[in-house]
C-alpha cells in the first residue's frame, strides 16, 4: 500500500518530499501529466520572457531527487479515473496503481478566452512551459501587444513585453488592476507606475473580439467600448479554474475546487487535496477559499504529508505572495478584504512603501512595494498575531521590520 499523488506541480512534489522527510516508509508515486521534470511556474511570466530569458525550465527538484528519495515519478501520463472503493487510480494508458492514501494536487487550468477570434494564431494563454515557449517565440517578433486582464500574470507579461520595447495595451473590465487580491491604494500606485513606463492601461474595458490581420494572424483587438487596438500578439490572463473534474467524477465534494477539511482531507478521509485545486476553510478569513500561490501549494503539501503521517491538525499557515512586474516588486502577507482600513507606511513617491490593512482594528494583511524587509517583518507579526495600532503606522520612523525584531 502506498501514497499516490495526482499532479507533479509545486504542491504534489512537496507532499512527496515531506512524506519522505517525515519518515513515510511505503511507496510514493507522483502521476504527472506534463512531460519531463516538474518545473517552477513563476519564472514563466517573468525572467523567462526577457529577450535573454532562457527557454530552459527551472526544475522543482533535481532528477536525482526522485531516485535518492525512492519516489516514483510517472511523467507524461494522466490519471484518468479513481475508484475509491477499490482504492485504485487508472492511468491514461490503462495501467492501475493502488493507494492507501490519494492526494489530488491537480492545480488549475487557465480560463480560456471565448470571444470571437480567440483561436487566431498569435493569441496566447500562459500556464505551462509549452505555453511559455510559444509566447517567448512569438514575442521575439511582436511590436504591438494586447494583454487581456490586469491581474498579476497579465501585468507581469505586460511589463516584460514593454521592457522588450513593444507597444503594450492592457484591457481590464474592472476599474483597477489586481482587484481580486490587492487594495485599491496599492492597485492605483501600480497603475500609475505602469503608465509611467509606457504601458497603456484601459480599465472598465473588456475584450469583445479579436480580428485577423492581413497575414491571418491576430491583427486587432476590439474592446467592449468598440475601441480597436492594433495587436500582433495577444496574451490573456483572465484567471484560472481548478482542476477538480476527476475528483468530482470520483464522487468527492467539489465546488470551486475540491472541498477539504481543516486537515486537508476530502469528504473521503483517505483522499486529500492540496494547492490550487483545493477549497479549504481558511483560519485567516473564516471562509472557505482557494489560494493560487507557491506558498499555499508548498505549505499545504507539507501539511497534507503530516496528516497522512498521523497528525490531524488544522492548516493555519499565513498566506503570502509575490509578483515581480518589471522592476516593481510586490509582496503581500495575509489576505486583504474589501472594507479594510488602509494605512500607508513609507512614502509611495519614493517607490518603497507598505499598505497595512486593518480589520476590526487589527492588522490583517500588508502589501509591500519594493520593501522586502518590511514584508518579512509583516509575515512575522501576522504569524505571531501581533498588531500595531493603526495610528502608530504614520508616526515617522515606523517600521514593521523593527517592530518584528
Ligand atoms: P500546478 O503547479 O498547476 O500543478 C498541478 C499539476 O497537475 C499540473 O502539472 C497539471 O498538469 C497536473 N495534472 C492535472 N490533472 C492531472 C491528472 N489528471 N493527471 C496527472 N496530472 C494532472 N505564485 C506565486 O506565489 N508567485 C508568483 O510570482 C507566481 N507566478 C506565477 C506565474 C505563472 C505564469 C503561473 C502560471 C503561476 C504563477 N504563480 C505564482 C502561481 C503558482 O505557480 C501556483 O499557485 C502553483 O504552481 C500551484 O501549484 P499546484 O501544485 O497546486 O498546481
């Protein structure tokens, strides 16, 4: 009997690694439908897109890791069905693998563009290494880039394309950037900074259709206001949907992700779910959420291994996130929410500052711009449950880093 992990991404590999470091003695198998060695996704929208960006992926673990840790990596094959009564996973090639514990670490898939012309050559989504390789190749010849969606990935791609000298337009139907995860104060600062860098940001304007140019590739993006933008490359970053269909077909509870309890167990206690695909009760918001970040995938991977090894503690790790948009470095600790009291520390004019988000008078999240020391301080304070008073923050010399010492 063994642990079978479906998905060879950040979360799945962490489960395997932590099982071994926790002393799990039985077989561990990772079923990964992407070919080759599992790799890190964050560079795909950052360094990978620079002109000198290496098309070589950054592996999550060296090839020797799998042999050293006696972890079987089955890459290039998908898990096609799960029989929970028989405790077997059937692979796409018909093979069956038995499990004692099964972990879904199936991640998420890009939400596709559905407007007319979405299938034209030159229209890209970005999730996988092969997506990134195709985008990197097209960027080399691109002059006018339209990005659909001013989320983290859309703005990272926009900044990379601008740094390569492209004319860049971002269409976003919301009134500001990164609105799902960022306060309006920090969002407005990023919008101004990207505008200064020469990126045209069109808010409250979605994509209506894409039209071909003379060469049959994408040539124009038409927005919901009827405006037409020249485009020889279009990248859509309009969010993801969790890969939960296999879990649903196996009779597990799903709904915007695979539902798990505080110990990351699904409605079947021998089956767990972690990372982008998991919908879990958040100790920080009190609500059921899904988080798409390296931190969440890694920490949930560690936590699921502990659950399998016999602990059944609630997952409480502090959420944190980063996004590098050109030279702008955004780091977020905790989860902000609409209605938070926002207090700025530092001088936004200097390009280095933090926005502290208070809920019911207590620190709930901190958004730091080009201030890694403040971000680390925020993480320490939030994890320890220590909160400054909102009025302390504006006192000259206030520093989260100092307070956290
Ligand atoms: P994934 O990494 O998606 O891995 C899941 C794997 O499971 C995939 O390979 C999938 O193909 C596979 N799979 C699915 N179904 C099956 C099946 N039936 N059988 C076999 N295999 C299957 N996060 C940050 O914190 N900071 C960043 O700067 C950042 N930048 C990002 C940039 C890009 C371009 C992208 C795409 C993501 C970025 N993220 C970032 C998010 C972060 O990479 C993800 O949250 C993280 O990778 C999630 O890990 P995961 O293991 O849950 O899912």
